[in-house]
C-alpha cells in the first residue's frame, strides 16, 4: 500500500520540488545566455536549425522529401523552435525543454507519496548532471514525455500510447516502453496498439501525400550503415586497443554525421553483430516479461522493470553510444521509483547518477582529449561509465527474475484452529 503524505506536508514538499525545478532551469538558462545573446546554439541544435531552415526557406523537408537519420516526427519540435526566428532558436528550444520537463516533473509528484517526491528530485538531479545533452539534443524532449506516459499508461492507455508513439516518431527508443506496456498491461493492450497504429497511419499518410513514402523508414537504413561509435558500451575493448596501439584499431571521424568511430581490429565484426544481438535480446526480454505476467507478477513492477530492461538493451547493444542515451535510462528509472518499490531501485538510481556525471565528464568536458589525444585517463572514465550502464542492464534482468520467482511462490497459509 502506498502511503500518502498529510495535505500540508504534501503542499510543502511539492513547493520544494518546484523551487528546485525553477533554480535548475534558471541555471540552465544562465549557462545558455551567451548562446542566446549571440544568436548561436548548443551542440546538435546547429543541425536542427539547419534542417528547419531548409524546410521553411528551401522547401526541403527531411524525412518527407529525402531520407533522414531521424524519424520524421523529429521535424515538429525542430520547426516549432523557429517561432522566434533563427537567431533565437536556442531560447525557443530551451523553452520547449523546460515546458516538457515540467510535464514530466508534474507527473512524478502527482501521486503525492514520499517515493514520488524522491523520484522528482532524483529526475531533476539526473537532468542537471546530463545538462549539456539534456538541453542540446532532442532526447531532452522525448525523455520527460516517456516519464509522464509511463506513469499514466495503466490508467489511460490510449492517451499514454499516443504520447509514446509521438515520442517514438521523434526518436525510436520509446518504442521499447510501448512494447513493455503491450506485454504487461492486459486490459489496455488494444487501446495501446490502436493509438500507436492510428498515429503511425496518420504520419505515413502525410509523408505519402507530401513526399515519398519510402523516406518514412529512411532512418533505419541510415542507422544500420553506421560503424561502432567511440562511446558505445561494446566499443570499449576497441577504444583501449586504439589507445595502446594494438590489433590495428584506430579512431575515425565521420564528418558527414559528426561522429567518432572505432575502426580496425574486431570493430567490423562487433558492429555486424549489434543489430541481431539487440533484436534477440529484445525478444528474450519480452518473452521473459510475458512469463512473469503469466505467473502472477505485479503488473506495475513488471512495467517498470521491463521498460528498463528493454531500454537498456537498446543502449548496451547499440553501435551508437551517444551521451544523450543516458537520458533514456534515467527516464525509466525515474518512473520506476514511483511505479515499483523505491527501495528496490536504490542500486540503479545511484548507479545512474554516477553514470550521468561520468557521461558529462567524457562529453563534452574531456571529449577532445579522448578522440584527438587518445588520453587514457578519459578512457578510464568512459570505461567506468560503460560498465555502470551494463550493470544497470544486468540489474534489470535480475530484478525481472526475482519478480518472476516471487510470483511463482504460493502464499503461506496462516495457522488454523481445531473445531
């Protein structure tokens, strides 16, 4: 049973959360002020602004008129962020980020329980630690959407699925949460599926009417053609081979898609195995979830744990290891602290905060020292980060196994008295 706080205490704690939220976002805004005043943008926003300008000024819509590295829905926030003009693109993007982060935070504290307030503080702390990628990548918009959707999907499956499907059409990873929801929520499956199919059909219809329907899935082939990125968890051995000068491994900068890859040695073989390994692991986790549900495991705990297992699968077995991927895991952990017993989630919560700090140290703080100078100290930070990511993935599998085993143990009957 979840314990709700008394009303005055609830109001005070909610105010404290929003004060922390305000301070954090004022800090973000202060850090971004030089970019805003100079008409510049942070990180990948320079590409977002360029794609938006191409659409509005040149009539070339990525994902509609031409194949694109992102799902076509990503164009929506990129174009919306031009509302104040190209020179204030950074300000508009920040306002989008802050608004959606407010939605995620409000969803976390909605239940007014001690664990919900803890989850909100935790989420804001994780966002702060991942600040550069949170405010400079589209994942900073999709992550709070996933937080909110996870917390309402059991009660409002259709609405939550629309949110998750919209987020998926901006960045693919929320599809893992859709899958977890379909497996673990018996009563809402048709509404979850129906919302996703309806939105997808609508998007496909728009692309077909305005451009080439073949561009709808162009992001799949674009991702498949990529090599093993420097930061990807399973690139770690190759990183050390390149640093130590063994086995012919080396760093390669792909200037077309702005990534640094590990090439040579076994990188080609490992890269070729990523997609089948990812697909196989997703299928196995989904099957494990179905078995756990059949054995009577708690649906809310399964939803949280299954979402974490599937999302971390997308990170661990991914050729791309971009720092913003940590937001995916953080979003699910924040929701898990509310959906499941918070005490059970102590390890991934602590591990993720450390992971977030290490991620920002690697990128953007010391990234140039790693990719251009092959600095072994930065490689140590990256290795620790990747080990923590793998450990969170393994924790989710262990947690899933425990939920399954516990569900399969019959309750012990109480003592009886003779007649």
